[in-house]
């Protein structure tokens, strides 16, 4: 059952990379709560069209997040259609299959990675999130309200052998999120990180019998439905610079308690090594 709160009715939400996987699930969840959706993909695909068909009121925009002008266009089209931007879900990302189809069973050494593949992953996962946040921040600041939700990965994945540059790209995104939250302090715009809490059954993993996480498990992409409504609602107003793990969110608890349980403990200084 979807998380319901009156503040979600008509709330204008942009979900990047909404055609499949985690983005698809979050877009469908938010649409069910009554939010007004803008769904983006880097190109026209049957998968993106299928999501648009499930959310007929949504605005579909083809935009590659690595292109700053395209991100600005998403913001402009959103405002033209709905009059405002309330929430950005920075979900668009590229994974290790660009480097190797066997990365999860035969770890690729960083020097074996083609520079153009390294750059493509960093450009989408780090620069793309920046480009979209940069495009939506001014109108959010002007209205005195907004939420930027950056989709990340587990701590272990950030530093796992064979997961460069995907893991480091998410570490960079989380560091950037912490900076964004401080820069936006006092504006009414909150910035938080949200992640599944383990490997999810998406196209970021190669097909075959080895299609599992490092712990042998695989989460359903639908796990991201758990907290996205709360993060987009007024119940999370003022919560910023935090990190929430979907796997730890208990739908059986009141939202405030569920959020406390799913929130990573804050650290004074990030410890990488």
C-alpha cells in the first residue's frame, strides 16, 4: 500500500531515469500518492513509453542528464506544465556493465577500464546529478520549498574491489549531497540520500546465474517504494543532509519511527579508508 499524505496530492516531482528499475518503481509509487510526475530518460525507449502509459497525466521528457542544457530544459518544461518544481529524484545512473559484463564475478582492475567508460559513468552518476540539482535549485529557492533526493548505493559497494568507477561515483554523489544540503540550509530546500540497502534486481546487474549481490541476495526494485513518499512529503520537511536505507524502513511503524530506523547514523567526518 502506498504511503499517503495530503501534501503529496499535486506535488510536482521529477524522476530521472524513470524507464525501469528503481526509477520506475519510485515514479509509479509517487503517482499512486497523487503527485504530478515528470519522468525522464536519456532517449526514447519502449520502457519509458510503458511507464508513461501507466501514468497518463505525467510529463515525459527526453533528456540526457549529462547535458546541462537538457537539464535546464527539463526544469523549464516542468514549470511550463505544472507551474513549479517541488521534488527532484536524481535516479539516472550508469553501472559497471558498461565496463564489463562479468564485473561481478571477474573484478575489473581500474587500469583495465577504458577511459571513455570511466568518464561515462562519472559523467552520468556525478555530473548528471549536479546538472539536474543545479537546474531545479533556483526555482525551489525562489518558492522557499523543495526536496532533492539523490539515489545512492551501499557503503560496501563504494569501495568494493571491481566496482570502480561505479562505487566511487556514488561516494562522490553522497559527498556532494552533504555539500548541497549545507549550501541550501535556510532556504526551505532539503537534500537527502536514499538507497536500497543491497543489490537490487535491475539492469545494472548482468543476466545469468551470478545475478546476485555480494551477499548472495537480491532485493526487488519495489523496495524503493517504501520511503520515497515520506521523503517527498511535508512529514520530512526540515530533514536534510541525511541518508535513508529502504531495506531498513518498516512500513508497520509510524513514519517518524520508520524514518529513524532507516536513517544512517551521522558522522562528523566521513571515513573512507
